């Protein structure tokens, strides 16, 4: 456990579909987990790091803007880490 990084927010596994808007293009992605500061999503297509994306879903926490922190291929999917532009705690 020495390599484990302390996190400000716990990650919660939430698997739901989200519409992601990137540079005017919309795509469906699936969330893997969500925290107060960001989310990990899975997509069939890569998204460039530092890109700004807009998320829309039926789950209230997954609405708004986010920045792509990383994008790594894992099997058939790309795992994409996004950091919310406005953390969940600042929304309520």
C-alpha cells in the first residue's frame, strides 16, 4: 500500500451511459467510476489530453464540463480520466 496515493474524494463505481460533447462532436461513453473531483469513462474512441468536454446524463452528478487528464487504451476501449471543471462539492 506504499504506492497508493491519498485521494481527497473516494471513487464510487457507477456504470451509466453519458453523452460526451468534444469539439462539436457527440459520442456515447460509459462511466466506470466517479469521485467528487472527476470520473473515469470508457470510450471506443480516444480523446486528446487537455481537451474540454461536456457531459450530459440522467445522473445529476455527471452533467457539466470537464478536462481530459489522460487517455489510455485498455483492450478494445480507451479509459479516459476527466477532472470536473467545477467539483461536485462546489455545485451544492
